[in-house]
């Protein structure tokens, strides 16, 4: 997801004064204080929840909260896809275009209403309805009539989903989707209780009291802007017997040193580290690096800065970045230098078994390899081609310590290696950065994306010409066609689909439609008493079977 999605560039938003005061001097990283002596799991996030509306959610933090408090057809238990409200993982018929999904009869909403097939129909129609303005509506593109609905040509009630009865859903696709079942774990496909949603109106999903759970936990204490919340066990959850935790408590933490102190003083069971703190603790038994299916990259706005339409200028910007130095000396959390915008671990070559991202890097690594001499030459040639002597831009980024350090590094390396490029920094809160990016209010911006499902198309689809997430407006018709072919004519041919995606990856890497920076490896300290903490391919926790051993 990403869950799933849009990511922050580090630890965001100030910790409360209470938490800062609570940072004790206990240096033991295997703290035995109250955080580990209860059934409450304490963790941190880099920012507050943005929304609890499954239709409009786009960021990873809100996505995690939705997965904690809601169930769709399925949920990941580690890398294994398991039934949730569905009774089994459905197999398609009709050449991969029809899914008939049986629902369990004991699932209910927190208000006592049963979860039925109609809840899925309503939720799906609401998400694709243009009136909802869901940025994730494009995930429905292969559902029958979805694109016509989004463009206003058809009514939402023509979407390819039907309630055959209270506990049977039929989904009809316009083309087969190899990753369909994994895609269903994204909150955009979760059911919604029509009566509750319509009663809440515009307030739906804006604070805890305007949400309705059907999952393992119930959200409490989130006002819409505050920096802490609790997810309490839902005693009426259909699988409540499997849920061992009484609650998950979440605190927003800004500073890596603060997160380390909170962990060592027993205030957190799971803390995220970076930079010097991560390097300091990397040999601790509790140190847990989590390789994520997420990539950070720079988008260049071709509308505000016409010079970015020049391929040589984009290539120069990329080749003037020493990515190994960035991940090792600036980030210091074990993240991987990115050779392309698709992360490792999403797909293997159906013939050779080689990882998609690694195979792509073996073909085009020259465009992301640090080569200041070549970069300077390309930049000079690019300026001549666009008839400019210099380029003055503002780099937009998050206002976290990590983001500021990274942006300062980028500013320095670009200005040192590319005479004629002047970079001004603008660091803003995560939510502001998202809004400005989506509205095209930037020259350059450090963005990030996490896999919505384990397939390269989750990334490559973003940069097609008409995709709402293509903020920089890079466009290539051959790229668009290859991505489209991978989803339509070649979708059931594994070898052809692989070739389509690989060619598309080669095009965006060669042209540097976006400039990849790094694949995130998130450094955690996890109390060794925490057991069965599952982590999905979409970078989400599943707390259903997690417990704390006293």
C-alpha cells in the first residue's frame, strides 16, 4: 500500500512535551519497563494520521491505521496472503476477468451491523465516483467501466462489482490483473458502511469518532491533528480470539535521538532510528533493519521549469549525485542506493529468476552512477540546447531533520558539480509537501512511493502521462504504451509482460523522467519480548497475532 503509498522523507512532527520529559537516561536497549510488561504495544510514526477515509487515503501512516482497524477481503500475514472477510483467496475464471468472492457470515462493524457484500459494492463505487476525488481511483482502472466512471461517461453503479447475495461478491475486470488479490489489501478496496458514511458526511474519517471499524482494533484518541492515538482491541472482531494485544499505542516522534531515548527508557517497544543513532545501535540485538518496497526520488516540474524538458539536464542532475555517499554518510540507516525508480523485491524474471530492479540496473546504471565530469558536460550541453545560461530552482522537501540533511546534501552536490544551477531549499510539513506536489506548486521536490502491491507496475504506472501522481509531467508515448500493454494485451503472458515492464523501466531510467535516490531500509529497535510481529510486502505491520512475552 503505502500504503502505501505516499511516504514522508523521515521522522516528522514534534513529539509532545510529555514524551520529551519522559526520555530517561536508562541506556539498556532491552528495556524491561512497563512498555514491555503489558499487552500494549507501543510504537511511533513520523507524522500524524492524515485521514481515515479509505477512499481518500494516500499516505503510509494513515494506511497503517486503516489496516489496523479495518478488514478487506484479505490481509497479509508476513508475505503470505490470507483470507480476512473473504472465506478463501479467490481464483479467477473467464480468462482471469471474473472473481467470485465468498464472505464470512460472522464479520460485523463496531456498531453491530453485519459486514455484507453491499458494503464492498458501496465502498468501491464511492471510491471511483469523481465526486469523491480519490487519488487512488486509478487502482480500479482494470475493473469494468471504472475509467469511464472516473471520466464522467458512466454512472458509478455500472462499476464491475455486484452483490450476488449478502455474502457473495462478483468482480468483473476489463482485463486480467495478475496481482489482483494482493491489490485487495489496499484500503482503497475496503468495504464501507453506507449508513454510517452518509450520516457522518464530510466529517467521515476526519477524527476517531467519525470512523467505524470492522477490523482487529478500534481507533481512539485521534482528533484529526494530534500526535498520539490508541488502537484498542475490538472485542467483536470476527477473529478476536487470535488478537493477543489489548492495544497498540502510537506516538509521533520528530527527532531520532528522542526515539532512541524513548525506546531505552521503555516508552516504546518499536522505535525508528536514522543517521548516527542507527549506526550507533546497529550491533544491538534489538536492531531490526526493515527493507521496504519504497523508493525516494526527485521530481522535476517541466511546467514551472521548461529547462527540465531537456533530457541532458535531467541526466546531469542524476549523475551529479553520489548515492552511496548519500545513503552511507547522510542517511546512515542501511538504505540502498537506487539505480531506478522500482525497488528490489517486487518481481522475479519468469525465465531466469533474477530480481526486476537488479536486472534493470545492470542495463542502465550509467544514468545513476556518480560521474561529475560527465554530468558537468551534459548540463553545459543542455543549457546550450535550451538557450539558457543558468537555472535557478527551489527544492521542496519535508521539514524533518533527515529530510533537511538530505536536501542540504543535494543542494551542495548539485551546485558544486553543475555550474549554472542555483538551488534554494524550502522545507515544509509533510502534508503541505503533498498538497504542493499534487498541485504542481514546486520546481523540484523530493517525493517517495511505497508499493501498493508486489509488482513493478505499482511504480511504473505512476509516471504515465495522465496519471494523477505524475507531478513533474514527464511524458513518453512509448513508455505509456508499454505500461498499457503490460496491463492489457500481454497481461497473461509472463514473458511478454516482463519485457514490457523492463523496456518501460529502461526508458524512464535513460531519460531520468524522475531521479531515483534510494530504496528505504528503515532501521528499527524492536524489544525482543515482542513476538510474531509480521511485516508485509507492502511495508505494513499486521498486529493480529502479535504478542509480548513477559
